[in-house]
C-alpha cells in the first residue's frame, strides 16, 4: 500500500497540502523543531486528544479549533511541551496560534497547535515566533520530511506514511506524520499524529471515523498514550480529490475509514517498535473474547506488565508472567480453557505449561518481532496491542538526572 | 510498640501458638522451605486472597478452610508456588492439607495451605511430605524465626513483628510473619502473610476486621499484590488471652482492629522497602481527596509508574512525571489547585513548577526514604501507598533467562 516515494511525501501527498520544518533553536540539539502544515482550501478537521486531566495548553487551544469542524493549518514545535506551565502556558499557546494565523492569512480558529518536549518549561516565544514565520515562508509540496523531523523528540527516526484509494471514481490520497517514543520518556511529551487527506467528507463524520480509528490504532500501543499531557491526533480533509462528498455512513465512508485505519495502524506499529531503549517489537494478539473492549483490556494488561517486558528483553519464554497478567486484567476468564502461544508455538494450555522444543522456541524469542497470542476461548472478538520490551537502556534513559 | 524480643517470637508470641520451619529440599539453595504454624486450641480464622483469576491451587484449598471460620494450623512451603499446575496441582495442594492434618491429628478443614516460589512446576510431593512431618515434630514456642525463613523466596530478609494491647483487662498478643519481594519477581509467587493472636473474637467479625485492615495495609503496596497467583493473608485467633469474647463492633473491636492495622502496616512498609533491586523506599501520601478510594487510586497511579520509579532511582526530582501520573489516574482533579512536595519541599503548585533550593532538594532525593505528598485540595480523605524505585538490578533480575 505504501510506496517509498509516496511515504516520503507524507502529509503533502494529498492534493492541496504544503508543509515545512525549520530550525528555531528550541531543541538543544539545534535540529528542526518548528513545523507547519497548510491547506489553502479550507479543510474539515477532526481530532482526538489526551484524556489526562493535566492536559497541556496546546491541547486546550486545539480542542476549541476541532469544535468548529474546519481548519486551514497545523503549527507544532518540539523541544518544549508547554505542559504544566500554568497561565503563561495558555497565553503562549494562544500566541503560537495567532502568529501562525497572521502569517498564513487565516483566522485564529483555523489553526491547530501542538507541542512536544520537556514538561514544565515555558516556550521561548521569540524563537517560536521566528520559527513560525520561517516555516510559513518555507511551505512547499516537498516539505513533509522536514515537518516530520521537526516534531520528533527522542524518536530514533521520523514516522511517515501515505496511501491512496478510489472513492466514487476519484483517487483519494492520505498522508501522515507522527512522533512517539516519548511515551516511555514522559518528561518529553508524547504522541503527535498529523494526518492529511484530499477526501471530501463531512466534518462530523470525519470526527466519528477518526475516533473509531484511533481507538483501534494509536490507542492500542501499550506504552501509551492517552496518558501523556500533550497527545493529539489530527486529521485535515480538504476535499481536493473531488470525490462525491461523504455525508452518510455509506460504502464510501467505510472505504475511507478502512483506509484511514490501515494508515494509522501502520504508524502505530512504527511507534511501538521505536520505543525508547526497545530491542523487541511485540504484538499481543488476544482472541476469543466476548468483546473488543475485553480483548483490549487483556492485551493492555499483558503489554503493560514490566515483568512481561523484562522477560522479553531477556528472551525468556516466561508464559507464567503472561498468564498472570491475563488473570489480573479484570476480565473474567477461565485459566483452564485459555491458551497462550509464542510465535505460534503453544506454551500454555489446560491450566499449565505445554512441553515445547527449546531450540524452536529459542528461535522465536531471539527474533526482533514476536507475536504473543492469547485465546480466551470465550467469544469471537479480538484485539491486537503493540508494545516493546523493557531494557537496561530504558532505566538508563529514564533514570538519568537532567538539570 | 514492638520490642525486639517479642518481634523475634513473631507468630509464637501470642499464647498457645507453636511454629517450625525445616529444610525439605524444595528450594535449590537448600534453605528452610516448609513451615507449620499450629494452635492446639481451635482458632477463629479469616483470610484475604489474590483476586487474580489465575489463582494457585493452595488458594482454592485455603478459601474453603476460611469459609468454615475455624482452623488449627497453617502449612506452607517456598520454592514452588504450585501455580499454573492444572488438575495435578489441585491434588497436590489437597495432599499437603491431608498430610498436615494427619500429622497434627486434626481434620482437613482445619488446615490452611500456602505455597510460594516458581510458577508452573509441580510440587515434589515426597519432599513436601517429609518436610511437613519434620516440621510438625519440630513445633515449638521458639519456632517463629524458622517458620518466617521457610516462607521467603527472593526476599533479602524475613519479615516479622509482634505487639500486644489490653482488651477487657487482659493482655492480648499479636504476631506476624510475611514474605514479599516476589511481587516484582512474579515467576516467584508473592505475598504470604500469616498472623496469630490470642484474642477471643467471633470468626465473622475477625474476617471483617482483616478485610478492612488488609485494604489499608498490604493492599497499599504498589508492587502489589492482589495480582499474583498465590497471595494470601491469614489470621488465626485462638482466644487464649481470655478477654471477653468480641462479638459486636464495640470499643474492644476497634482496639483489636487498630492493633491489627498497625501490625500489618508495619509489615507492609518492610515488604515495600525490600522490593527486588530496590534502592529507595518511597511513601506516596495523597491528601485532600473526596474519598479514600480516590486517594488510593491516585497514589497507586503514581507508585506504579515506571517513569516515576526510574526517576527516583536516578534521584531526579521529576515532579512532571508525578503530576502526569496524577492526571491519568482517572480521578477528577484540577491541576491548578493540586500541590506536590518531595520531602516537604514544594515542587509543584498553581499548575506549574515551584522554585526550590537545589541543594536542599538534593538532600531529599539522595536519602533512602522519600515521602511524596500530593494534595488534591478537593476533600478531606487521604491514603498512603508504599513503593520502591526501579533500578538496573530490577531489569537484571527479571530479564535473566532461567531454564
């Protein structure tokens, strides 16, 4: 679905979008740190945000924009999260919005604001202002890579993707950039995910589609995510593709939603695999549940267990820790019916361990990508949760004293 | 409250109790691994157990004993948890009960059974049988230290305590032994806590008191706990003190419950401080909550955060991680009213960081014992949660591959 060329184009792959990333001196590293994404044709907008009661100032500002259902632009910075910054932080987030709106010639309510980086520090507003002006000047149809690099923090690489699909006889394109990693380094704030599409779709339906998609993609990463102070996923849909406008939940809507889901699941896997200090990418696949919610709860319980994560770091096929985390998830289950496999090899059944060939299982455990499958044998619903292991490097990164 | 001498006597400090611990060869180390606690005078019994759906076989056996409200003995082993052992595990737990009952001359329903150690392995029943016989022969009023050492696994020391209080003109004694540590090494199973008292108290009231006390003591340890497969806290009350029998919730009941609470809170602090790989003992004190449940939820959210725990390991006064964990706890809170102090020094207020003297705070962070106080300013209820930090050693211990 993703060609390398289109993936590089990211958020500028859909028609009518421009982007830029510039160096404004907010990151200590001197790397790119201010991004702008813009569509001249006004777009429908939808967003999902952190549920953390300690939400950062840009989250408050952007929620108000999403409530209007339309927008022209996203402005974001990395290096400083503008979180836990009190009244001054709210003022600064509003100022970012105004600077971008003035430079782009649109209204305040047309500009989404995002920030990520260190918590508890005020934005250096002089640098931010210069950065936004420079980014607006640099806007281009080739700017997605720079924009993607300008929003990363401790990520080891920028995450981007693009895809297209036929809707109503027209090619509809989607692009995405995202940053993660910080979820396991939350003095850095965490997930920013910006999606563009040239689909023509009603704003309320766009929100419904995004909310459902995020629940099945970004919210399935265990080192998540709705916990950080700054998380947001935003989609802009500018209608430039010229498809018949999607105004009801018809086949076109389903096609749109499925394409968006695939795009966001692809990004979610990349984010999980790039967790700080991660040496393994682990998919926890829970089957046989009574509901998706139950399957997700069990998967999250396993994926969030530091004991499961350290076992995978040690390449230890410790099914006891997995079934223990299943048992305390809070979902009724019968330990005598539940089965667990690692890389397709049964390790737990009938209430106890299963004999396995040690060499074969060793091959599974030493691989970078590992699939843990848990079958509750209690229904037909399922869920996949993505996570990473828990290494010395994790403790090192997070135990370092930065002042 | 605790004298060194009475603490050493532990579960044999109350009148009429005997105990023993012997080496049965179940632990690879060859250390003490089978314990028996016995009261000739039949005791009221109460218990609280893991809520994990994957409960171990001895938990099922002991729940049935507690349902009868009376018991004579506890038999326990370390080195093998008899968890995830299927039908054979249930048979073996029942056999442990029968062997002990026959040796002590009481009925099956008089014997509580506990196990702790490696999950997924069958008990070596020949060794267990010999061990129980040897322990019954060794029963004495000086046996508590041996019994305490026979139930530990990766604990660096055995936890014990004792206290006494006047009830109805009579001295009523309490003793306790417990093992923890395994909560952060759950291929070893976790908390066993055995309490004796010579109080005379109705069995139903005893259960009510124990349930309330455990909720405010052992269940306040973050690296807990109702998650493991084998957790149990048991109290035997044999009435040998001769106090007027407690049959209603009068002043005597309150005195009994408060004494039991102090005993169990003391043990809980010891268990938290002895977490595997721990270099810090952290008390998270949440104040100003609408309810105890809210305060506990917030405290657990902070105490369970790997990011908070690694920050304390790094002696980093990272209030951002603390307030972030408060924010995602799920309890409504206002970040602008909430305050956070480390060792009494304000670090967060009015929605942002507070200036502090770096040297003074450094003294707080480099100490072994650290108190984090969070005031939600939203009510009058409070809770204390005990935890430890999260070190390289933790990853090392739990990432090692044991076969």
